[in-house]
């Protein structure tokens, strides 16, 4: 199928190398506190001067007011900020679900802001896994079938059972969403997002609907995916305690980046002060 495409694709042509992943051997538990040097060099995303204005009739909302940001290969970044500060807008733009009003969003060197809808669809399908607060599983399909919906159209997917094993649900393959807890459903959603081996995993309040004990299990799964697969991961949360598990913490306020800080050590989800 790849050979059938002939036109150059500004976002996602075959000549576009996937962004480098961090080497998992450099992220052993002893050293997972530091972003590998390679990750510092390789920006997966380069965001420059991004604004987003929503217009609804007379009402004009400036959701993003000039965002400059890089996300690096293999890092786990946590995005914090008050409600309405632009976190979801930024994540949706990174994931090709939305486009900026102005500015550049370079993914592996290509500008998503200039991409067509068709190119963005292909970009999302190939490179991005999404996890949202609500799991959006198909109720009439089992856990395995929910994951297969995605792997059937992916280029080099994991078998659904392997993805579900990665999130600790290898024994629940044939269970329907209604037979799973909220945390387990979210882990199925994560398995679905990672089974196509995305380069980036974008999570918008993945623990927002969960109690703390269940949320920690979900965060452990995200941490494991980031560490073992080297998937560049961004997690939006309202819970400042979660920021301790990140390589870097990005704080938005009023549509701008208010602060970026690097954690000296990455705290394991189980050790977080929630
Ligand atoms: N589709 C839209 N149409 C109009 N305004 C929008 C739209 N999406 C977001 N906004 C506005 O843009 C601003 C930023 O919204 P965004 O959803 O990015 O915030 P957020 O930081 O994710 O907030 P929360 O923590 O509540 O999810 C808000 O004022 C919001 O009302
Ligand atoms: Mg939001």
C-alpha cells in the first residue's frame, strides 16, 4: 500500500523518517530520572508562535496566544494549567485534530499547520495515539475487538492480545466494556492507542474520571509504555501531584506557556503524592 502513494506528502511521506525514539536500555529504573541526551537533541514537535482563536458569532475566544514549545523524543511531559488555559487546544493541535490560527507546528520537521485534512488524517493514523478522559470504547465489542478496530488499519501493529498484555489485561481479552471497571476500560483505551505503535501518545486527563488508586494504575501503564516503547508522551492533568512522574512539566496559563521545568528525578506513579 505504501508503494501506491506517489505524490510527495508534506507531513507524512515515505521520505519522512519517524522521530528517533529514546533507547529503552537508557531508561532503566536506575536512570529513568534523566532525559537521555538523544532525547534532548531530537525535537519531535517544534511549536512556534501558535495562536488559536475560536469565533462563535460575536464571541471571539483566544484559546492560545503565542505558544513556543518543543517536545523531545522519548520524553514524558505533563501539561498543567487552570481550566480554560488552552491545554486541550494545544494537545489537539499537536495531534492533528485541530489546526492553529497562526504559527508553526513542526512534527519531525514537517509543518502540520500547513497540512491538508487528508494529510492530517494520515498523520493521526500513522503517528498519534490518543487517550481521553472518557474511554470511548465500543460497547458491543470485546476488549480484544476494540483494540483490533485500530490494528486492522495500522501498518505494523502489535497483536491486540500483546497490547492488552502490556496494560495488564491479558486475562480479560474477551470481556466487554460493561464487564470492566473504569480503570480497566481506560487501560483498554490505552492498549488501543499504543497497539499501532504510535510515535507520540497524547493523553487528555486520562485519570480525570478515576479514583486515585485506579488512576495510579493507569499512570503506571502510561509510564511503562513510555519507558518500554520509547513513545513520546504528553499527559494533561489537573492534578499537580502527577507532575512528579514527568521528565518535564509544562504549565499553561491564559493561552501561553507560563513555565517549563525539568524534574531532577522521575517519581514512580506509586510514589506520587496524589
Ligand atoms: N471549539 C471551541 N469553540 C469555542 N471556544 C473554544 C472551543 N474549544 C475551546 N474553546 C475555548 O478555548 C479556551 C481554551 O480551552 P481548552 O479546552 O483548551 O482549555 P483547557 O485548558 O483544556 O481547560 P480544561 O482544563 O477545562 O479542560 C476556553 O476558553 C474554551 O472555552
Ligand atoms: Mg481540557
